[in-house]
């Protein structure tokens, strides 16, 4: 690490740049910890320009911690629709409920208390503590680790969670105790623009005179980040069923985890079903395969017997962090409107889709259906 004189010079240089270049963002016009909390959770894995309208609408719908704590699930998911990583908004609500129950509805003011809230890790706790309460707590995310790795030529993989403590220790030495919130935000801005992962502009960096990788010509080596595990490919079948009134069959995902609580056309994982039906066994002939087709499985599982059509639809593709979906569409029409009670099903007119929380894959399915040959 540097001596105290160098650290002081670094702080002054970075903050002078931030004072001149900082972005005017809605959450930077407030010290309200609730507002800052919402913005920090939204900004995880999401670009700033995408977040702004979501942030403004979210606070319009849930202006207080109490409003968020008491929000109905469907309204909560609707507010987050399109941002992805839906466990984040569920944890936001759980955190708001914690504040109501454990802190008398008042946002906690210490780092450890903030860290105790559901869905808040060291980075978010550091961001809120420093920005809202002026506490000298580092906010170490991927952007900050990238800047630190180049600054000190850190030979550790920034993608390995166990290495985060190394960058945390560096930041604890560097952070400005007088302006910790601005210091953290300056590094965030630097890491998302000039010091970005792709196409960085090191010659324009305000801290290039301190940057070991820049000075030693090793900039391209840092940060060290090993490749991520590729998302698992998933083959799915979507069933687009219409009744005589032009309504579509929608199903609410009742399973915990990915897309829980969202509505979509009925979906089946074709690979899993094929294994369950022994479709890969060599002694199965075409006639047997027809009898155990996905159509038959749907009819038995949902208690519906549609008239299947022969429309051709584009393949729907969507990639999550751990799964890569390919969804085929199959259309059917039906006179029957009675629905089984063991599933969360309903008939919905297209103009009413807007009232149902739908994740991005479902929206892509609707678009693909509208492109029917």
C-alpha cells in the first residue's frame, strides 16, 4: 500500500474528478436510505438508464418502507417486471418487513444493522451506510474490484467471492473518512465508464498517475477474471391455448425460485418429460412415441382437449445467469372453459395481459405468437 501522503493525494484527485464529472441521477439527489437502498438493489446487473424509470415508478407505487412491506405480491412483481433477478424484489419486501418489525419502521443507521436486512450484502450495506449516513464503509462491487486490481496489480481472480476480502481491505485503507459516500460513488462511476471491463480508456483516467498497471504497461492483464460456468441449456414447450372468446390460458408459477409468482403460457420442460416417458429407449417405435407426445401429456395434466393447429412460430430464446432457454410454441383452440383446481390457471384477454406480472420470456412468447406464419 501507499504512504499517507499518497493516499491523501489519491483521495483529492479522485474526488476533484467526481465533483466535476459526476452524473446527475435521481438517487443522488437524496440522503434517504430507503431511496438509496432501492436504487442500489435495482442497479445490480442492470444499466443506469434502464433503472431510472423503474426507480421513479417504484417509489411512486411504494413511497415508504411501510408501503413496500404491505404491498401485494402481484403489484410487487409488476413493479419489477423486466428487471429480472426477481428474488431481489422479494428480498426487498422481506427487508422492509424486518424494518417494520425490528426497527419500529425506521431504517437502521449502523453498518451491521443494515447488513442484517434480508437481501443486503457487504456491498449494499457499505453503499447505504456511506451515502445515507456518512459512515466510512467501503462499497466493493465488481467495478470497484476492477479499478483496485489495476491500481495495485492485484493477482487474484475478482470473480472468486473468497477474494473479495482482499479488495475490501484495500478500500478500508483508501476510503475518504470525510466524504465516504462520494468516494464510493466516484469509484463506481469510474469503473462503469473510463475503467470499464470492455473498451477502457486508461489515458483518460483521472487516477492514471497512481495506477500501477497503467504505469507498468500491464493494463491488459488486469483484472484477473476466470471464465464463468456456461448456463445450462433448457428445451421447453409452451402451450398457447385460446377459447372461443379469444382469451388465452395463463398459469401462475407456484414453484419457489426462478420466476415464482409470474404468469405465463403453460410450460413444460421437454427434456425432462422425455426422460420421464422413456422416449430415449431404443425399443420405442413411432406409434408409441405419438401416444406419449407432449400434446397427450398436456391434455392429461391440464384436463383440457384442444384442437391443435399447425402454425409455425419462431423459436423463443432467453438466457438467464444459469439457464439458457429455447422455447417452442404449440397452439390449440378449445370450447371448454372449465379449469382444474390443482393449478393456478385463468383465461385472460390479450388487452388484460398488462394486469398480470409477466417475465421477459413470456413477453417474448407473446411476440413470437404474433409472428405466426
